[in-house]
């Protein structure tokens, strides 16, 4: 599984913006995928998910090019997950 991380979070991933997770690993849902990312890169999950276990307002997550809103969404073992930081400003 390939996970794409936005530039605003690469300070947590030592500058890496594309992470390969083994197919058939422990990441079967978005929740377990984020737990695995946090195990590898401590602190990254808190930047993506708030204290109520909801995806933060300024973050968008796409599983297989489809935007998802729940951590319970299944993720395919050989698919792609893209984490995007929403743009804002004036």
C-alpha cells in the first residue's frame, strides 16, 4: 500500500512524502493505517485526527481516489491512500 503525505506533514516523516506499507500488513482500515503511520512516525496521527477521533477539518483523505470521512473505512492492501492538507486563506 502506498500512502502519500502532504508537505505540511513531512516534518514528521523525515521529509518523506510517499510511504510504502506492506500489503497484507496490519492496516485493514484507515484507523489501523494511521496507527501504523504513528508507530513509524510518532505524532503524525494527532496532526490528522482530532481528540474526538475525527479527521481534522483542514485534512482530506482519499482512499483509491475517493474522499473518505470515517476512520472505519477499509483500505485495500495494495491500493493508495492520499492525505491532503486543505488550502485556506484570503
